[in-house]
C-alpha cells in the first residue's frame, strides 16, 4: 500500500483539509499504515500535481480543502481491483531477537517475551477503545474499517498468546526447554 492510495481512499469519502486528513489518518489508519504530517502534506501536493485531487476551497491561514478527482477515483479503483498487494514483509526484528535469545540468561529471555505479551495487550486494549468509536458508523470507512480493525484485534491477541506460550517454554538453563 502506498500513502498515495491511503489519501485517495480517505478523500473518496468526501473533501477534507490536510489537517482533517491527518486526524482521520491517526484515528483510523494508524494501525495499518503510518505517516507523518510532513509526508501527508507532501503527498497532497504530489496528488494535486498529478491531477488526482484538486483544491476545492481555501480558508484562513492557507487552509486548503481537497477533493478527489475522477482521475483520482479511477486510480484508487485500479489499485483496489487490478494490482496485487506487495508481498508480506517476511523480516521481523522481534522474531530475529527471539531466535537469538539463547545468548542471554533465561530470566532475560522470559522478561523479553513478557514485554512482548504486555505490548500486545496494550495494542489490543487500544484497538478495543477505537472499536467503540468506529463500530457506530454505517459509512463505508466505518464498515471496512471495522473489518481491518478486527484483523488487528485478532493479531494482537494471537501475539499475546504466543508470547506467553513462548515465555513458558524457556527453562532455567540456557538453551534448555522447561520440563
């Protein structure tokens, strides 16, 4: 996925300013795609230059409201239906660390895995709070956002369960499983 398509997707729901898009992004897409304010504003400029969005209103302090154009909607639809997603990145720093936990004391390895479980629980808690806000909408972003949110809930629950299981596998001697 690219920031370009995320922006087009948000604007397909209606016109918005860069600030509005940043807030929507933070509330809805931050769990699947991250972007900084500077990246978002730069991408809006590139989208406008490419004719995929247009400025529909200008307000005080240089505030601009953008709307998706027909060309932008066509690009979004093409990306959704005619291109394959990028292959899942198989690299995981977290799992690479797990692979080498035999190089630290067993209590350090267990502590690392316990932190992973706690992090997954925090992520799950945050997603559950977001769910309370999102599940009440009947617009397309809410409906499909809930589907994506459910993936995050299930994935974070799985990560927590796995980390707790892994913690229980480590014995008191380096490189030896629990009996």
